[in-house]
């Protein structure tokens, strides 16, 4: 299994760091894992060098979850440096999109482009939801907000199983990080091309979040995937893959 070791921990990633092609690093969202990107890793392997990480304390990675996007951004930068790859396109879902935005703001020379899936420049969380997580309980209702109405029963079941297998402390750290995140005023500083992908039925990060990013990012564009919810890359992988592939073509000369 592929791991990188730094900060006295081993961190898991899916992909092949020795593969030729422009690095495309995927960062999952709150409570997530690398396998949220498996459809994209498979589809894009001939166009890029796709890598999906498990953040600290998530999936197969060591370490502990962080409660700020800044901490995750710094960890991702250290991962990127340890990987020894060149300038990259950075993709993130939900909280992972926040990490990607913060990365681009702090390390602009290392980022060629951004792919922000179901994310936003600010990600506030309901206080009552955070309070329940702080008490060690993951609200069962969380799964109701993750998927669109057309999601298959199999996908919903897998999602529920993943939620049950993830400690409340992980969700609490991640959603606390989201709640503190706000780069709304800094967005115009991001000069790289950015693709926002969102599901038309996303109730956690509605389409208006992506439209706001499109308005504030100098080179932003939005792709709305009809019928999908917050887990759009799992619900409608073909449409998401096509949107990423079309966006990625502009960077091929940078490989």
C-alpha cells in the first residue's frame, strides 16, 4: 500500500507518485476518505497523475484530525513536498475545497489550477449540529443531506455504513474547521483557473456557493450537475469526470 512518512506518521494515498503526467491531488471532505475519488482516479489516470489523500486521522492515515483548515492546508503542503512532484492542479470536495482554496492563497506558485467540488469560500455549520458532535454523537440525519433524491439505495447504504464507522471526534474536528473557515474577501487574489462543480440538489453547499466563487474568482467557471447532491462525484461520476477532463486540458502543456 502506498504511504508517505513524515511528521513521525505514515499517511496513505491512492495513486502512483511515479506515474508520468501533471499531478492532480484530490482532497476529501469532512469525515471522508480517499475512496470518495476512486471514479476520478480511474478515469483520469491516462490524462494526469491523479493522487487522492487520506487526511491525518482519516481512512488509513496516521496522525489526528485537525480543527482548522489552516492545519490541513499545511499538512497537504508537507505531503506535496514529500511527494516530490512539481506544480499541481488541486481538487477538493467540501472541506477539501476549503483546503484547496487556502493552499492556493498561501502557495500560489505551486498551484496551476483548482477544482472545487461542492464547496465554498465560507462553510458555516449549525451550532446545534456541532454541539451534538461535541457530545460524541453523530446525528443520523447527516446522511439525508449528503445525497440527492436520485442516489441509488446501494450508494446510500454505503454512505450510512461509512458514517457509522467514523468516530464523532473526526466529524467534530472537521466540521469545526469548516465553521471557522472564511476566505470570502480574499478570493479575488486567486488568479489560477478554477472549476466549481456542484450538484443541483446539494443542500449543504447549494449552487449559490459555487456561483459566488465564480463571481469572485477572476478565472472561475461553474459546472452544475443536474439531479446530484453533495456527494456529486459519487452520484454522477461520468458527468464529473467529463467536466474535470475538459477543464484539465488547458494544463497539459505544463506536464
